[in-house]
C-alpha cells in the first residue's frame, strides 16, 4: 500500500504559440505545483491476470471507471512495465474539477509514480513522463512537479527553481470549463494561430526572477492567454480576482483554462482573510503554497 500526494498545478505564465495540424496547440507555460492536492492510495498484487479497481471520495462527479485518467495511467504503466496483477486505486478528491488546476493529470501522475515505486522502480522518470505524454498534456509536468518551463504540447520540460514559499490562495466558483472549448475560443479569436505568437520577453524575465528566487518583482510578468476569453463566459472570475486583491493579494490571475484563480499574498493572515471572504461569496477557496518537485530527474 502506498499513498501519493497528487498536487494541483497553477500557471504563472501561459501562452499559446501555434496550432499543429492535428489540432494540438504548442504552448509556452511556467507551471508550478502547489500544496492543494488529492490523496491517491495505491495497492498492487502481482498475478496472472490484470484488474483495476478505483474508489473515489470527495466529488461524486469523478468517474470511477476507465474514463478516469488515473485508471488509464495504471493500464499504461502495466503495459509499459510488462507487469500483470490487481491494482487498487483510491482517490480522495480535494482539487476542484475542470478548473484549470490539472486535477485529473495530477491523479494520473500520482498513479505512475506510486505504481512504479510499488513495483521496485522498473521505469525511469523519463519513461514515466513518456507514458504521461500520451495520457494528457499536463501529465509529464505533474509527474515531476515543482516548477518548470513547459513547451511543445506539454512534453518539453525545463526545470526551474520552485517559487519561494509565499502564501497563496486558489479559488473557483461556478461551472467548470472544458479545456478543448476554451482552446476553440482562442482559435476563433486568433485565426487558429496560423501566424505563430512572437517570442515574449516576459518569459525570460520570469525565468530569471525564479533563478534569483525573487518572484515579487516578476508578478507583473505573470500572464494567461485564456483570460482573453474565459472570464467573458465565467462571471465569477473577475469578482474572485477583485476579492483577492481587496484582501491584499499582490497578484491574482486565472490558472490554466480556468475558471480557477490563484492569488499571491504577502502574509498568511491576508491569505486567510481572502479565503474567508471568498467562501462567504460561495466560492471554493484554499490557502496553499508552492511545492518543490516530487522526483529526482538527474
Ligand atoms: P485540464 O486543464 O487538463 O483539462 P482541469 O484541471 O481543467 O484539467 P480536471 O479536473 O483534470 O480538469 O478534469 C477534467 C475532466 O476530466 C473532468 O470533467 C472529468 O470528467 C475527467 N476526469 C477524468 N479523470 C479525472 C480525475 N482523476 N480527476 C478529475 N477529473 C477527471
């Protein structure tokens, strides 16, 4: 039996660079894992046939069959490692779903890490990421965690120093967002990105700030392209941002394709005050902090 934390990710920077012929989008993103997490408990009993059982608590909408990304991660891990047997997965869901926090990808990544550990580490981190890449664009990053500059469709990771342990708040409210639909809106607005987005100097500045461990001066360079389209249809995004800023957030921005918003605070007291105010509005809100990476990659 093994328990893995499946940490949510936020995007400090997220831009769409171009669109591939197969419809996938090339991105530039700075991703950071945060302490908000699902708890994934795993067990594996080797045997002559393979079966997967998945139990879930915390969100009745989460699928508990092969539609669950964690289930598919277990299948792919067994195939790739040549193992057979009974897999048990239990997910205690805390990360809001369809919120741009990569909850499903985090669960899948936790299954890859956890099953690999239970089986005596037959696969390298690179091999786990390669399995992850076929499951979803955020899975390679969620397998490694910490902070990374993510490019391609999510498969190219350049490790960055994690953000300093500043107090943060993650919050969301209202309907979830379908990530493909949000990309569709950006495609319509930007002519399917036929002209690639020019290189943005903010990315180098942000990476330099992370390397120097001084994120506060880089907050102005945080950016999320999805803020062009998602807040128009998700009326809760802007009020959540305003509430965070009213409680002292130095920056509040949407994560991923939304509608979740994260805020960076100077003090824990301000972060707690913001969570209280957001919950009074009816939002799901959590105090959290950036987390370092899970696995050694070198
Ligand atoms: P992404 O940006 O990668 O789409 P997200 O954070 O916006 O991620 P998720 O919480 O991963 O969204 O969920 C998206 C959909 O994936 C859900 O509506 C759900 O039906 C499905 N799903 C499959 N497995 C899981 C899982 N383990 N946890 C949450 N959702 C899952």
